[in-house]
């Protein structure tokens, strides 16, 4: 079984180990082990639905293809959002800091000069 499918299954259930779940999906477990896995899956509706969805897919290569497609789409969307955030982010520009500092100094000096002139 591919590593990507194992990664998906590792997030599915904390009670059942990956290999046991893969063997269950492939139908290679004994009846006692199948019953044990099914009883653990009955506790959580989400896990049960996920396993039923995986069981419905007969062709394991199709699962691999779907995982690859989902990963590729997810990567595209996250890269797109990352690029948008990067565009919106204010980049470090030393000249901007210098100009702000000069403006603040000019304002302070102007205040001091005007204040002294008014006091004389």
C-alpha cells in the first residue's frame, strides 16, 4: 500500500493502527480481528463514514490517483494563498524607515523652533 494512503489513514483513527486498518480494507483480517476493528469504528461516526468511503473504492490505484490529485489541488490553493499574503505583506524597505525618521525629526525640530520663537 502506498505511503500517501497510510498518511491519510493515520489521521483517521487513533484506536486502530495503520497496518491493521489497511489489512481490514484489503479484507486480509480474520473474522475476530474484523469484528474488533468494526467495533472500534462504530464509536465514531466520522471514522465509520471514512472507512466506508474507502471500502467503496475497489481499485486501489484509483485511491492513489485521488490522493495525488487532492494533494496537488491543496498545494495549488495553499501556494495561491501564500502568494496573496506575500503580496499584501509590507516588505522591509530601509528607505521607508529612514524617511519616516527624517520626517519625525523635522516635526520635532519645527516644534522646538516655533516654541522658542513664541516664547521670545
